[in-house]
């Protein structure tokens, strides 16, 4: 008799489908199960559990794919900001070296944060400061107002992509939990039915075979 608690998911589908359809379609099985409080509605419910698991697996696959796409998009958007920020920060340091008011105002000490969220926050402050202080931006080569505007637009896009990635990650996690729950229920219900059928059909190996419950 299959151990429903340890079957792989594909084997679970095969064994559970054989069990429930066998109970439904094999003459005499439902009658034998009646003393164990199993009826046709229970078989229908079991088949519905199989369908539900297939559905949640499909939903999980979809959410995982969307999460991967969102993660790639967020990473690409953050990388674009990081490259521009690193270049502009280097240019700013040439015109506002250590010890000058501009060096302090633009927070040019230290390195760019490694994490994307912290980097975006740093970059946002850097460009906002330049936007509000044209006298700091003017001496910096290759950093006109249009470049500052473009960088700020890229930060907004990267922040939006990060928010989308966070949302998609949450949805993927919820889909995984739903799939795991559906699988646990099917395993438990199929195992219970299989045990009842094993007892009810103890002296009828041909019927147990129809349900896939013969001992290996």
C-alpha cells in the first residue's frame, strides 16, 4: 500500500487518482466502505482535492515566474541607478573634495551602500541636494540639470520596481503556502481512505489491487 505521506508529488497524483477513481468506479468497493462512513460524496471531495492541488501548483508556478521576472527587473533598475550614482559621485568629489562644504552637504564620505534599498535612498538624497543647491551642481562636469532629472526619474523607477518585487515575492510565498496546505490535506485524506479500504477489503485482494493498495 502506498505511503501517501512520503510519495513524491507526481506519485501522489497517480496513487490518489487511482485510489479515488477506483473507489468510485469499482463495483462493490463503496458498499464495503459504508461501515467506515465513506460514501460517494467523500469520493467526490477527494477528487476535488486532487484538482485543487493541481490548481495551486499551477498558481505557484505562475507566481514564482512573476517573482523571478520582478526580481530581475528590480535588479536591473537598481544597477542602472548605481552606475550613474557612482559616476556622478566620483565627479562630485573632484569638485567638492574632503573638507569643503560641498563634500559634507553631498555626503561624499564613505562608500556607496551595498544593499539596493540603502543605495537608492543615498542616491535620492544626493540628487535632491544637487537639485536644491544649483551652486553645488554647477561646478560638476557632465552633470547638468537634465542629468539630475534623469537620475531622479531612474530612482523613482527603481523604487517602483523594488516595490513590485516585494509584492510579487509575497504573492509567491502565499502561493507556496497554499500549495503546501493543499498537498497536506490530500495526503492525509488519501491515507485515511486507503487505510479504511485496506481494512474493508482485507479478504478481497482483487479489489485492493484495483485501488492500488496491494502490499508490494
